C-alpha cells in the first residue's frame, strides 16, 4: 500500500469514529465528510471554523491532516504537532496519545521520552487503555523512568482490564519474562493472549496473538492447559489485583 494511502486510512479511522459519535459540531461534520471525499482543502477550511471556539476535535483533525501530509506534497509535522498541543491542553485524549508517540519516537522532533510520558500519562489518567499500555512501556523499557517491571505490570493490567489487546499482550509477555525474577505464569499469560486474539467492542484483535498462543501452548503441560481452560481474564485480573497497591516512583 502506498504511504499516502496508509495516511488516509489512518485518518479515515478517526473520521468514522467521530461521525458515529453523533455529537460533532457543524464545522467538524463538514470537515469529516470532506475528508471522506478526499477534499482536504475543504476539510481544513471546515475544521478551522472550530479553532476560535476551542473545538478540541477540530484541532485534533487539523493536526492529523497536517502531520500526515494529506492534501499537500509532504507532511507538515511541526504544524500538526502544534494543533495537537492545543487540543491536548484542552484535554483531548487522542491528541495526548499522538503527542506521546511523537515525543517517544522522535517523529518530527527530537526524541524526548520525558515529554512523551507526560502526555501518555495524561491520557491514561483519563481512562485511555492505549495510554495505560504506553505508560507501562516507559517503566518496562526504562524510558525516562527508572526501569520498574512491577510498575509496568500494574499499568499493563489496567489496560488489559479494559480489554485492550495491546495491554493484554504486553502483560502476558511480562508474566513469562525471566527478567522479572518471578516464576513464569504461563497459564495466566495464555489466557490473556487468547483474549487478545478475539474481537471485542472498540478493539481490533492482535494479529500476532494466535501465533504467540501456539508457541506458548507448546511449552505448557497438559495440567496447565486444563487449568487455563477453566481460567478467565477476570480470574487473572483478580489474582494480580494486588498490583494496584504498588506505588511507583
């Protein structure tokens, strides 16, 4: 798929979600429909109607248009980041997540994990499962934070509790990681991976889950598999509920 097609696909995912919400302002609705018909100049004009009103969703959509370079010869990342920052300061979760990724990965700016953490944590604190998973990654990998696998597990668990396949997979991998110093919990990991493989409301199944489940299954005893068959994600969440008491720095 061409890079521009990928950018458009990413943007249209947000378009569909915003239109489905049904509470969009007139300018936002006009802009989203313009995106659907690939009329990006009209989309920019429509979204700009929301700027004086501090319409966070309009600001977010402007950021996506500029950052991904739709309707122009190349991405204008700094301009896009500027719109996202305005929306993020208004509490827009999608913009906070975009900024977290931008600073974490150095997309259009110098990598700055500390700044990325700030935005991802804000999204997590507003209930974003993606933000929770991202916060876990900072602790798991030691990005701007002292490496803390218990803290990572805590945030992965929170993401998994919301049914996010990314959180389920990240937590499952941590449960069998020898670096934790704990005995591998293959039963719980297997249950989580199987859950990540299944469709759920608001989430796309993890495309690697099936293969990971097969690989883990090969390492499990028949007794473990029988135990896993009787175990639910809720059981795993309850088993590790003590993680909520852990205080990270």
